[in-house]
């Protein structure tokens, strides 16, 4: 698949590179979940300029440096002593070299030094502080274990805290990019195909690329491609998260599985865990791992008890809902059975994702200052799928979302909106909309 999107990030990385080469060294951190396209973006940003790319594999430090030394020599056409066997010595050599010539140094999967030799970070801090102002290195470090990259660069106790000049966090493709990709690879696509691509991948570039390269971009073809023997999707969720959570991942997986299935309040989650307290785990899933969000009704106060939890990543939500929940079918290789379950569930499952799609569409329009849902306490019918406050003062939009427009009950929505205005938006002019697949 060709290189899509990332115009803003590419321009930023190129700007930093030019400053590094003309002024003095800069350190940039590129983060984002696995498969988001960090390496592709970084490599694209340094095209045509002297570049050393080093992948930090989980190996012995001496072995790793033995692999790095010839790579540095090849990339920069310089002599590097073979006897260098510590990263400290190699980094010192490269920083000294950068006082005489400008080049890019890319350290991919940078968090792996925590497993190899944690003192690398303090060594780098000392060397960087000494040479930064008198050298011309464009240092880019990236890593896909979000919690560890946060710890390395944003924990005040860590040696590299405050050393990053720029932190670039990559997000999934936006909706316009997903539409462009579908236009290029499947010009006859339907809105249901677009919704399926959004629901199954969440716009994560690697997953989108897999569907494009295999020409499986209709709803049925996507399901068939994901659910088959030797599919890369089967264990993707587990592979993505086990490194984040470590050996105690089972409770986190149970919580994410519960949330994906609609168990989304803390009491319900704790009941699903057999009465086990989940408060600490939920807090870490939000703050340390950036995997779930705490959602309140629009304009609700910070301390309100009316809180729901949702998985932020569409792919993980889908993976837990089907690949994790129906693991027994995968173990006995009943892929046809799992395909049938997903196809039968798809109209209901995708209907819930359609609401998320329109919220993202509203956000990307830049016409609103706040976007959310609104509901009252359990048992009440007063729930509105989307409520968005416009930039213009005292104007709002309230939307009911259904896959098929014929299923929207306009009179019921009007009644709910009147109640909404009475409760929280008394001075607002509220426009009502019925949104469906037709409006994508």
C-alpha cells in the first residue's frame, strides 16, 4: 500500500531535521501503538539524507552492538572500531562524529533497553547533555510499548525526563483518509464497507494495509480474511497487550473483555470479575496504558457517579468481542463457525460503531467545542446518542443514530430533546438529526 496521510507529522519531522542539521542536535520521540506506522513515517521523513537506523532487539548488549557497528560504518561511510561492545561507547562515538557532520540517528523500539541494560538511559543523558549544543544529530527514538515510553520520557525520576525536544504521538488514519484508500482500492465500495473497515481496523494503517494488499475490502471479504487458519489477526490483540501489562495481564484482559461486551460501569465490571475490586486497574488502563476512556454524560460534572467505560481502540474492541470471547472455536479450528457468529452479529455490532464514526466525523469537521452522548440514571429512557455543542454560542445538535433511517423514531427523539433542553441546555437552540449509513 502506498504512503497515505501524515502530512502534518511529516512536515514537523522535516522541520526538526533541518533545525538539527543547521543549528544543533535535537531529540524527538515518536510514539503510538503497534502497527500505527511509526517506522514508515520516520523513514519517510529522512529520505535522501545521511541516516543510521538501529533496531533495538531484545539481545545481549554486546551482541547488539556487534550488529550496530557495521551498520553505522555502512550508513555513514566511516570507520567504527570493532571493539565497541557497549551502547554507551557507540553513542559517544556517534555524538562525537556529529560534531563534524550532520546525520539522522533512529533508535527503534527504544524501550527495549529497559530489558537489556537500563543504565543506557543515564549514559545517554550524560553524553547528550555534553554534546547536544555542539553537534548536529537529528536523534529520533520510537517505541510501541506506550506505558514504557511514557515512563522513560515523562517520569520525573527517569534520566531522560525533559530531554526530548519534541514528542510526536501518531493516531489512526482519519475518516477522509479511509475514504481515499477505499476509493483507490475498491472504487465501488459501499458505506457498509467503509463502516466495516472502520469497525475492524479503527484506521490502524497496518490492518488497513493487510486488507488492501489482499484485495479484501467488502464486509464479507474482510470477515473471511480475518477469520481463517494462520490469520495474523487471531493473536494480534494478545500480542499487542501482553508486553504492556506484563505477567499480570489476565485481570486486564478480563476487564477489557467485559467492557467490549457492554459491561461498562465499575459495579458491573467488578461483578463480572467475581466481586474483585477493579478501581486501580481501571485507573491504570486510562492513565498508564491509554486504552480505555471514562465517559460521562455531556456537561456532567467531574465528580458525577454516572460514568461508563469504553475501549478507545476499535480494533481491540472487535478483537476482545470475537477473537478473545470465542477462543474455543479458534482452538478447534472452527473458523466457519466464528465467521457465522460475526456475520450474524454484524448489523447490531456495526450499529454501535456507527455512533462512534459520527462522533469522529463531527470532531474532524472542527465545527464543535464539545461532543458526547447524554443519558440519565439507569432505567430512564432519556438517552441521546450524540449531543454536540457548536462553536457558535447557544447552538447544539442532537442526533439519533441507526443503520437504517427508517428505524429512527423522530417523535421520540423530539421528546428526548425537549427533556434535554429542560435539564442541561435551557438557553440553546438544538437542531435534531437522524443519522444513518446514508449520511457517512
